[in-house]
């Protein structure tokens, strides 16, 4: 995840599990730790931001999956577990520790892990001294550490057509909604500023969920008239808001 390129001699048809095995051997990652990492497909957006598109399943060919999508995509190695206690075990292995450390730095630099200026300075100091374990211990206490951050999408909560940033981790879906609020310092009613309002949905309170494919007309209606090219995926789930009261969210 730090931009370092690693060359592998594999067939274009080789599935992800074989490519991951070859990569792990090249990195000298202990065989018993390979299961805690996976290959992911990422995309560089027009504004320079990075979006995680998907985890590559074992049966998928990374090469074919990458080449079949429009835009600039890359295959990267990331940790693939939700239980942060696993990191204590992985940190005893030099290669696994370095992979965790590299990913943490990458996510801090991109704002996926939230830090204050004081904490950022402490992390920079630890990084400059090469204190990887100490860096990770400090990072673990920060908001969104261990979360998977997704690209901007649209949501019907708290109202239809809201732009949201979604993160998944710690047994919850976290929504950061972009809200337009009036600018009190301006006399114009059209002036507004953007703020982020946060909310979380606990996985344990979801009764069921589904993913459906939206095409142009369906998507326009779902997003309040906004049309995007090509099919899109919609996640919806029933959520327990109160005792015996479930609400459908999209």
C-alpha cells in the first residue's frame, strides 16, 4: 500500500490465492500468517484519491479483474481481518509487522485514520526513528484504525440523495454524511458551508441485508434524479431502531 512495485512471474489466468501465495513467498512472509492478508483491487480517482474497490476472491484472476474495469486500477496487499488482537501475534514476525506498519502509515497519511496535530507529530517522530511497534500501538487507539474505508457514495439517510463516506470495522458501518449548513457570517441565503455529521449502524442490529444492481432509471430515482453512467450496486439493510421496530436503509 505504499506504492512499492513487486514483480511476480504468474499466468494471467492464475487465481488470487495462487498469486497471494507467490507474493508471500517473495516477501518471506511466514506461511501461517498468509491467511491474515489478501489481495485487493484499488482505483485512483480523478482527484487523486484512492478507493478500495473490492477484495479479490480466491477464484478470481487479479490480472483479468484489473484489466476488465475502466480507469486506473492496481492490485495491492492488505490485511484481511477485523479482530485487532490478531495484530499482537503478527507483530512478532518481522515481515508481518512491516506490512501492518506500512498500511497504517498509508492510511494515516490519507486521513483514513483520524489524528490530531499532536498525535500526528508523535507518529511522525516514531516513524522517523523506525519504531514500528510503538507506532502501531499508538495508531490502534485512533478513530477508524482497523476500518475499511470506501469511496464516496449516496444514501437515503437521514434523507434521500445524501453524499456519504462509509467505513466498515469494529462490527459497525460508519456513515459520515456531508451536510450543507447556512453560513451565519453571510447575508446571502444561498451561501452555505459543508460539515460532516457522523452516525453508526451496529452489525448486530441488522436483521438482513442485500446487494442489488441499479441501472440508469432505477439509479436516477434512488439518487433523487442524479444519473451516473453504467450499472451501480446498492446496499440495503433492515435495522433495529427500537424494540420490534425495523427500518429499511439504503
